[in-house]
C-alpha cells in the first residue's frame, strides 16, 4: 500500500519498490514506475498501484478420474505482474488518493481467475487418468500440465500476468479408497516382515542347533580325553607296579644271593673249622694212643674232665685191684 501524506491543497505519495504506481493527471500519464514518490492533487489525479513482486495462490480442489473416483489436488501457483500498464487497464488497481487503499479487490479477482484456469487444466487431465495413475503419476503430470496451460493461456497474457512456478503438493483419494489401495502394499510389507521374522527365527534355531552340536562335540572330546587320561593313568600305574615288582624281585634275589653267599661262607668256615678240629682231635687221639692208661687218667684229672668228687667211698672191691696192679708194677 502506498504511503500518502495529506496537506491542505496537495498530497504526497511514496510507493514501495515492489509496487508499480501509475499516475494520470487529467487523463494523461504523469508518473509511471516502481518506487515512485511525487506530489499530486487529488481533484485532477487518478492513481493505480500494481504489485510487481512474486505472489502465491494456493489451490485446493476436487477432481474425478476416468474410473469415477474422487481425488483432492493441493497445489500452489506463483505469479507476478509482468506488464503493470496493461494490468492497470484490464483490472481495477485504482487507489483512493486520500487513503491509498484499493477501491476494488484486484488481487482476489486475479486469484480467482488463476484458480479457475488451473482447475480447468487439472480436471481435464484427471478425467483422462485412472485413480492409480492419478495417485502414482498425478503430481508430475498435473504440475507440467497446469504450468504449461497457465503460461500459454491468452487471458493471463492479455492482462499482463506471468506464471513463474507451479507446485503440486499432493494428490489424494478419499480416505476409505486410500486405505483400500494401501492394503496390498501393507500386506506385502507385512509379509516381508513376517518372512524376515521367520528367517530370523530359523537362523536363531540353526544357531542354537550349531551351538548344541558344538557343546556335544566338546563333551565327546572331553570324554575321549578323559578316557585317554584314565587309560594313561592305568598304564602308568601298571608300569609303576611292574617296576616296583621288578625292583622288589631284584632286591629279593640280591638278598637271597647275599644270604646264600653268607651261608656258603659260613658252611665253608664251619667245614674248615670242623676239619681243623677233627685234625686236632685226630692228632690228640694219636698222641693219646701211645700213652698209658694212668697217664691218660691223670691228664683227664688235670684238665678237669672228671666230675667233682664230693664224697668218695672206697670199698675193698675197688681198692684190691688197684693195689694188686700197683704191686705188680713194682
């Protein structure tokens, strides 16, 4: 909106850089351009303010496809006034010289025109598409069709309006139809999820089986090693017992050999001693053989061979032979 300052007999207008002001004085152009600032008299002046910045027109409308399904299209059209002088002659952009407000609603009229033209192009395209095509390919097709249609429309170019961009935000069906169309995809996703779950469970079972087999193999290996250990211990015990028995046998044989040798030595000593004693006795007997009986008796008495005599009883029978013997010897 232009900034108008009122004085007693004259007014001053200052416009923004994004607005084109057209000043007619007595039907002739006095000022024409963007960002104007000038003095004017309200009695002989006609003012028009045309915005030349980019503006956006939101669109939301319903359409029907070739298979009689209702869809909702949400889009945005970006436009601007490229010929302000032409637009001021086709639309009422006149402003009040005292307040600076528009006398009419030119932007609403322009927005309604853009909406109708865009809807007409979009509805023509939707009428040739199925619901599936509209939902899958509709955004790109509608954007291209609406953009081309608005740029080539003579009614817009005839009033100096240029379309800068068209954006189709969404193309949606009714909620029930949309849920029905989403069901196969949801089922496929659910099946894929179930398949992944089953595969994960199968993998977990396979891993558990592998773990159980590994544990069983470990137990078998431990049992085999324990058996080898017991066998080796038995062999070691038998070998130890064999060695102990052999050592005992050797020790016994050595002791027996020592005893046998000692016995043989003792026997030899006894034989030698007996032979010596026998030889001595033989020599003694041979020596006694030449002696008389009295001498032998006397020697026996001397050596103490006779028992001790405590009481001696001499009878005539005993003394007589002795005396007779003694007498004969004289």
